[in-house]
């Protein structure tokens, strides 16, 4: 008879596990999954709790939005990732409170005790105080929002195919992307390729020359976290592909089909106001930490920074609670050699998760770990087919070689071999044939735009107690 691996009734199936320390991990992203993997088949009982039953590879969400790959290519079921970890249980639920004195998390109307707690609930999108813009300009942080962007884009093109009015077709073929970081540049490059090649092949009425893609950013250059020379290379490539760059532009208002932008003029002159009209508007500009950081600060008195990230000790714990570690995008970690805060990227998150898990195991054995040291492999962004920019610890690469390095790195971070294989095949097919794997229109209009995810759901319920609703898991 096969050995039962699940903790029925939330108790371990093996008697020995009852005496093992219980580690609860909140969040199944890069950091949480890496910590769980590092603890698998070790003498600890691990419970991984997430509001979704899958791990999402966020860096490739833009490819879902642009129809390059399907949802299943960038999402992996958490239970599948932990299949061979007999000491790890996955629970689907939304943590709504923390009792630090009792060492309990509250979720699914249940109080669940821990000995060690790892909080890795990540981040979401920020509209800088203008949450009313969200419905008109979907963010790109969860799978459903990428689906919504794709649905809006393809629906507009289908309407354009049947519209005799040339000006209306121009509007339907226009896209405004707000945010000139890696996600914004990657989305702009991919949509440019879609409008230049796919439209010409698959549509008869739509004229690719009428397509317009505008990338708006308040800075003086794109990819400000990278070397200026890489920014220049990315800007040059996008311009050659027909993407309009509106640098120095600050969004003042977003209405249906319209973005009002204030563009700083020459020194001493007044800013210029421009109105951009487009059927599809996308938001990739701001990031805010999970609301669980604020909740943790309220319960423990720890500090959060301006972005809502929890300020942590060198071992990722919070003051007064060495049993609680905060990792990934939710933590503000400045105990680096140069004193700079670790960036919110997959690389640091994975390294945090691995180190914290190893440190927990070392302490259980009465040992100490060497201090955490982040190994910076650099940063990169793909701007178009066979073209990427990469800064690998001072080695700056652009073009096809940059794209190759980008592909290898992203496939390496992908947690499941099945996803790596499917992505590689689809990328090669796109390069060879110029066809996209998932140009599907699914779902109802705005189906997911008003669905709160995570602690946002709880916050919405608190603000509207008279409305009956069920928090999203």
C-alpha cells in the first residue's frame, strides 16, 4: 500500500512527524517554493499556504498577454512541484490574520499553529493613489490580468476587421503602455511584432501600418535600472519597430479609450498636456508590497518602508520575533555589501528562500550559517524577437546573444521541466514560423478586473460590511 503523504485532518500521517518542528510558508512564488524545496525530506514538517494552487512565473506574463504562450506554460500546480516531498503539505487558503503570541495563522476559519513562519506573499500593482484607473488600464501581475489584456487587444482587432471607418480602425489598433521598465518594454516589443507580422498574415481588412503603440514613462530613459547604453539600445530597437516613446510623461488621467499625459517641456517652460486615444491601455508602472506586510507590522510593531515592504534583520527576521522570516518582494533587505536594497526580482527571491531554509535547518542542529550574501547575476529584458539587452555584472550584451542568454536564464528559473519544454518549443516555433501559440479570446469582458485577490479581498469586505461576499482564495 502506498505511503500516505498528506496530512489528513491537518495532522501528520507519520507519528514521527508530530515531534518535528512545524514550518509554515505563506506564498507559493519564487521565494516560497524555493524555501519549501530546500526543506523537503528534512526532519521538519512543512505547510505551504497560498491563495492560488499554482506557482506563477511572472516574468513571462507579457507573453500570455501578447498571445505568444498559453496560461499553462507559465503556471505550475504547487502540488505537482511538491509531489516528491513527503514532509510538505500544500493548503489552498487566504491568510486573514496573524497571532504572533500564540504563533498561529488564521485562514479558512481555522487557526493553524507554527514553530517557524516564512512570509513570502510577494507584491502587486500600485496606481499611486489612483486605483480608479485600474479598470481602464489592467496591470500585469496575475494570470487573469494578462488574459484580460489579451482579450481586450484581440477583441479590438476583431472589431477593426469589420469596421469600415478608417479612423475607428486606427483607434482600435492603438495601444498605450504605461511604464518603461522591463515588463513595459517587453510588452511593447511583443505587441509591435504582433502588429507588424501577425496582422498582415491573419487579417484581411486591418492595415498593419495603421497600428500605433505608445510607451509612456516619466523618466528620461527606459530601463532606468540598467546601464544607459542598454537603455539606448532598447530605445533604438523599439523605435525601429514603430513604437512611439513618450519619455518624461506623467499620467494625469485615464478614461475609457483615453490617457491624459503631462509631458515636461524645455527648462523653464510649462509642461505640455497630451491626450492619447487607444482601445487598449496597459499598466506596468508601479509595484506595492502585499498587504500582509502591513498586517505583520500592526501585529508586531516592525517597520515597513514607503512601498509597504517589511524592513528585516540580516537573517530576514523581524525585531523581537526570530521565528518569523520575511523574504521575496515583501521584504526590504539592505544588509548588502554596498547598502543598497535587494531588487524585487526572481534571482534574489530564490536565493533568499534557499538561505532562510538552510539557516533554519542549521539552527535546529545547533549550527550557524554564514551571513546571507546575494550573488548578483545581473538583469535583462527581451525587447523583441531575437533581441534582448542584458547586464551581467558589468558584461553588457545586446541583440541575438542577449536574447539567447535571456532564454537560458528564464528556462533555468522555471520550476517545472514540462514548462521548460513547452516554452522552448513555442519560442522556436514562433521564430521559425512567426506564429503565436495562443491568440485566443476567452472569458467575459472585465471578468477579472473587479475580483480582488489576496488581502485586498478582506479589505474590500471590511470597507463594505453590508455586502455579502466570499473572499477569494
